[in-house]
C-alpha cells in the first residue's frame, strides 16, 4: 500500500480524477476503519447462533432506517443553528459540517469525524439489530451500517469530484447535492436517497425552483452570529460568506 499517497496531500476533489479518488478513498484512514470494523462484525456474526431470517432482516431494516436517520441528523443537527452557540459543541460542529460547507471539495473535511460518526452508526444499528435478532442481529446491522456509510461516502466524493458520471442515477444525485452546496442548503439533505426530502418537502429538482440562499456557505454563522458566538471564528482562518454573486472571506479580528 502506498502510504506516502496518504501524506501531504490537499485532497481537493475538484482537482482530482476518478483514478485519484480510488487511491485516496481506499487508503484513507477513516474508510479503512469503517471497512475493518465491518469485517470484524461479519466475523462475529458468523460465530453467533442464528438462522437465515436473522441475517437478512437486520440488513433490510438497516437499509430502510439508515437513510431516515441520516436525513434527520443532517437537517436538524448538522444544519441546526444551536451547536455553534455552545462553547463545548462549537468546535465539533465546525469540524463535522461547517468546514465542509466552507470548502465543499476538501476530502479531509468531507468525511465525518470518527468520534461523531462511529457512535451515531452504532446507536442506530445496534438498536435496530437488537430489536430484531439479538446478538447476530446487532453484528449484521452494524456491518450493514458501516458498509452503507462507505457507499454513502464514496458517492459523496463523486458528487464533489472533477468527474462527469456516466450513470443517470449518479448524475442526478450529483446535481441535487451540488445545488445543496452552492445554491440553497435548506433542502436536498439526502446524499444517495432523496425519498425523505420528497416526503418532508425539502427536495428541489432545479436550482431555480427555490431562492438562492445567502447562508449557503456559512450555514447561518454570519458575521453577526460570530460576534455573539465567536468560538467557531476563533478556530477558523476566516469565514466564507455569500452575499450574492461575489464570495468573500471575513478575516477573524486580531
């Protein structure tokens, strides 16, 4: 494995091709952790007692529940305007989502921080698996959630990659996700699944279907908010904001 590839790179997806992404993705520590844990969970499931339904039912349940859980987290927690108002959570909010909207093509902040993603994955999948099939259900649901996370993250990378997808499905989700980042962040919260956006009326097909948002890059953490709650600004080199066609950076005060 070329570990040197993992070091000293900016990982700007808008400057990378598909081959570069494969190298970066499958050597990136976050993805290696997910895949390693998934293999461990599959092994533990193979050692547990259970029948066929204990294998397939947790997988099906995870596939159905997981997109709803991530939709709710993305919409109400990551895009909520309360974490940056609390000193203890401001730094975590900056790392897990604010930085991604400030620089959407940076692979380093595209992947969620493991200290937030792993507990979330395990809470969702352990609960789902335990309710269905006890020990084996827990292992199978956890493995399913971890593999789904890898798929989710790979598609997320493609959406920010300097690459035009060939399949109609990837083309559509890329268009909808980029609209979330560059037109209006208050919609299109899905990454690979937009069913819940459609159900909860947060989906928009084309940018001109909804007004352009002035907080698409700062998620509501404006200069006025930074004066009141300075902790994110103190950890930043500047705040990218969008007041219309031009993009500027507000430098932190000395």
